[in-house]
């Protein structure tokens, strides 16, 4: 049959898988069948189907144990120490939460919390960029790219006045990610001292599928996220 249609047997199997998935769940996979019919492309559509099915399987997994993991996606906003108020990422001269030394941050139990296939996001200021990259490597992750948050107002700075923060995207293993057209630039307003923009969490949830997410040193609560920090009762192993 496949030879009669001028395609390989494997290509016919892939096309059948797309048709069956779209028939069983048209809201989830119907557009893939439309794309295959419109373009005549089977392999690319099948890859999209398998990726979406893998994402759905991840979201059906049992949730991570709060504060224990393993977590497929983690965000860390380290409470950096600064020698000078001019290095702080906002206009305020003092942090309203306890800070930690670089050695204390390095000793965090990241390996115990991370899943074998994990995406790690680490927030850093301009002044702490090199420290953050060293931490990522020391925890056994590979740096992939850096997201820059452009704020709507200017802060302080010893040299140039700060209006950006950065978030390192790093991975270990082979995590599933939904790469489409995400940018390295995030434009969003500030929301109080050290609170990260809602747009960041929305991007992480879209890009990185997980049953539950972990944020270390969280300054807020969010559905599907376990938060640990000065304002959370969650304890770490």
C-alpha cells in the first residue's frame, strides 16, 4: 500500500498516527492533521505530534514532593550579598530579606531537587553575572542562553544605572522544551522589590512542561509552583 502511494511504510505509519490522534482528540491535535493535509509534509507534523504527546505525558506525572522533588523545572532568585548599595538591582538601598554569601548559595541542594532531565533558571544582576555562571556549572548544569528583563524604570548603579536583570537558562540531561519563537528579551514592568514579572512565569510554563515547578527564594505564590524562601514555610532537604 505504501509503495503504491509512493511513500515508505514508515511515512505511512507516521501519517496514520497523526490521523488517529486528531480523530481521538481534535481540539489537541486537529490542527496537525490540517497542517499535514495542507502542506503534504508528514515527518515534521509527526515530530510535533510526538512532542505534544510527550508534554501531555509529563503533565500527567505524579507531582513532585513539596521541597523534595524531583523537579523538571526550577527557578532560583538568589539573595545575593552586595558590598555597595550602588550594586543593588533596584532603587532601594537595602534588601527587605536576609542575604546569603556565595558559599551559602553554592551549597544549596540543587542536585537533590533536580530531575534527571531538568531546566534551571537562575536570576542574576549585572554585578553577579560571573558568579551566577560559575554556580550553574558547579551544580552540574550547562548554560544554554541568557534572558534579559528590560524594566520600565531606571534604578541605581555604581557605573551605569541599572534597568535590566538577567536570567540564565541552563539544562542537565535531555529535558523537553517547547521551542517556538521565544525571545531573549523580556519587556515587563517592575512589581515591587525583587518580585519577578508575571510574563516570566507564563513564558517558563509555556516553554518548559512540568506537573509542578519549584522557585527558590520566591517572593510570591503562584498556582502549580512550590515556593521556598524567606516568605515561605517550605523547607528544603
